[in-house]
C-alpha cells in the first residue's frame, strides 16, 4: 500500500492483472477487503497488503482461516480473515478503541484463549495484551476492549501473545502518523512485513525442537571438511578444534533453531512466487518500513543496485545512515529511504541468517516486472571467537579462520567449559541461590584477568550448556555471515538517535542478566532460571537503571522489554540509540538504560517465540 506524504492525492494504485492476482492468491494465503481513512489519500491497496484500517475505532476478530502458502492447505489463525493481520494506521495524539473478539472454534488446535500485544507501544499495563500479566486473555466468544492514548509516532507492529498463535498468523503492521513533520522527505510509503510460515502445527514444531533441536541443521561439517582443514591448518589444530566443539556438544553450523528447511518465508503475506510489488516513478523517494514479524528468523536485507538510507529504528528517528544491507532481528523495525532510478525494477531481497532460504519482492515502475534475484550467500560457520572465547593465539595458528570465520586467533586453554556438559551433574542449586540470580549483579561484572563472571545459579545447572568467558559489545560488528562481504552493512554502532538522551540521569543501579540455554534440551532462560522458577525483577517507579545483558549461548537473542524504552549505550556508557528490542549475538555483552516510568507488571523476554515459550522470559514489576 502506498501513501502520499504531501497529502496531494492518491498515487498510482498497484492494480494486478487477473493472472498476477490468481498467482498471488495461490502463493499468498487468504485474501481480504480494503478499509481506508475517510480521505483515501492515506492508503491504497496493493497485492500482499490486503487490508488497511485507519482511524480511531477498530473491530478485530481472531478466528481460523484456511491458508495456502506452499501448495498445501492448512488452518491458520487470522485477524479479520487476513494474514498478515490488517495494517492499522493511527495518528499520534488520538485515543484508539480496538474491540478484539475471539472467534476461535470449539475444537481449535490453537487453544481457546487469544490476545493482541501492541509491540513497542507505550500504554497502561492492562492494555499491553499479555495473558497472565496484563489480563486474563480473551476467551472464546468474548470481546476485549483495548483503549489507550497514542503518544508516539512511527513504524510498529502487533501480534498475539498467546502460546504459538503468532506463528500461525496473528501479526500485523502499525503505522502511526506523527504530530510533527518528519525530518525527511518521501513520495511513496510502503510497509515491508517479513515473516516465516510453517505448515506444521506450531505446537508439534515446539515438541520436535524439544526432542531434536538440531533437526533443521542440515549443514553439519563432513569428513571432507575435516580433510580440508587438516591440509590448511594441520592435524593437531584440526583435531583440537573438533574436540572443543564436541565437548560443548554443539555444532558451528547451528545458527538458527528453525530455518528454511522448515519455514516458507513471506513478504507482506506472499511468497517470492507471489512477487509483492511496490510501484514508483523514476527519481522518487520511496519510504520502506521494514518490520520483522517472524517467529524465529533474523533476515539480512538488501536491494541490489540501490543504497538504503536508514532514517528510523524501532519507530524512532535516527541520524540518517546510508548502507547496502542491514540485519533485522525478530521484532525490530527499520525505516529506509531509497531513490530508484536507472532501471525499471529492483529486487527486495531478504535472506535468513543461516542462508537456508530467502523471500523477495519487487520495486517497479509497473506491475508484472521482476529484477534479477541474487544467489543466497555462502553458509557462515561459527567460530570460538564468535562465542566470546576469543582474543589470543593458540599454538601460533588462527583457529577462527579454520572454522570459516574472520576473527582473531584465540587461546582455548583459558576457556571455562564447566558449563558445557551439565547433563550429568544434575543441577543441585538451592532455591535461595537460584532466586539471587537476576537481581543486582553490579558487583560481579568481570572477574580476574578480564574474564566474565557468572551468577551462581549457572553453576552445576542442567539448563546451562555453555558460558562465555570474554564477551564484548561488538556494536560495530555487522554479524556472522556479513563481515567483509563487499557491502556496506549497518551495525548498531551506526544507529544514533536523532535526539539526546531523553532522561539524562546516570543510572542509580545496575542489573546484570545472562542469557542462558541448553541446546540439546532446548531449554532457554535468564541466569539459568526458567520463567516458571524465576522471581520477578522489581523496579521502583521513576528510577533509572542500567541493564547489562551477557549472552552465554551460541544463539542470537532479540530481547524485548514491554512498556518502557531501552536506551542502548556505547562501549563507554554514552547514550547511543533508543529501541524497544535489543539484539544479542553470541559472545556479546551489551548495556542499556531503562527509565521505570510505567507502573504495573510487564513482560521481558527473548522474542524468538520458541525460546520465550521454553523459558527465556521474566516478569518486570514497576512499583510505587
């Protein structure tokens, strides 16, 4: 759907031919109608963005709908019959009323209760939409009235926070028009909503992950790789490298728990075959609002032949930075400006972090055009340095290069593998020791020699299979698979809010939390304590706290705090960028400040859906 920023009238509608419409229907799932602002200048229909609802009054019905993305019809959960859910367009300063009705059938495999969470939106706790914290959920046959003031502008999204319903189709885009003029110009405005779909019942997928967490890792290193490494690095170092990974019972090719071997990737609710198309006139400035509404996928996005100028992150303005490519974690949003010229079509290309698949769409001067689709990049391989075990030499050889990475050589002799095989040690933590974890760890930080210390609750814990010993912020690191690829890749160090620190106070205390997990058991947690055993984190209303996150796992975790902003710091503790989701690659230690300005009970979790459901979730209480 295209928007005019000037308010002069609607732009050329993206009217598909009958052949394209049928193709999009077959590839893109359910089709629904169009809703507009009273003045149609605000929105136009385009294939793949089937429904736009605008104003202050909304009626949203959550039910089941037959969907077909892969050639097989499956039952998904939809909002008003649509996947994605209708794009909602609000205005900053308005009060919105959203009546959300549960129309799930009696025999639904997706449960009897539902919910909608407004991701990144500042609102009262009872409007946040998290069952068990905000409210009881919306039971079958009930309607829940969400009502709150819209106090911000920008690009956001919404999704179910009930079990695995987000994976089954309950997610949609939010566009909030700001009160003040935006600090950049554009002629067209498109949402690009990325997501992942599986024909599997999400509950069955979760059960498979618990039993066979490596099921989708079809790129395990082979005997041929071993021989190649011996020839390049020698037998001793090759054997040592394999031994270290074996001791951890992990694979350096295990980058994502679920990937393109299970998922079909979607762009605005259609597959690459459906070819979602956004129209442009040569020389126009086109705003693309990228939203990662996936359940488990980091996407690497580029438009070959076009530079992208990033102007907003997680809904808030940043100082413009021009790049060729960016990684967008689950739940993040990035607004970019592009100026297509010189050719009639450009490909929007989003490949997954593990390089197992992609989805593409097109920017074109008319419907029916396509541009060349690039090949998926080579599969990256994790190194010990990626895991936060790096820094020094090992026998004169660069072990990270042997593993396919681009980090400095490392000394494995100083690593702490005490947590790598905990399954035989059987826990043994007292309730008191477990509850200490996640509170104020400001005194632990780094131990002797700059090595990372860890909370007592990780020791001897069967839910923890590794610990990072030399984590770093890595804010200027493009990330695994993106380094030295010949393209200018966005990093967190490039993101600088277009405004100064909105609070300005120094934090009064520091809370350190470790992201922990056990790959084989598919158990995820904070500080080795899964949600069902964890005490809430308590903040005093109005206080300013620093949260330090340390990723002790080999997975990348996007961490989302509900109800409050997360003000990311640079390596020196200076304000960098305000976000609602902070991505945490393996081996990283990142800090951000939070102003506890929202009373109530709030969710705090990894936004990888199955990690959250497996225990990487905490409750945050903001008390008087």
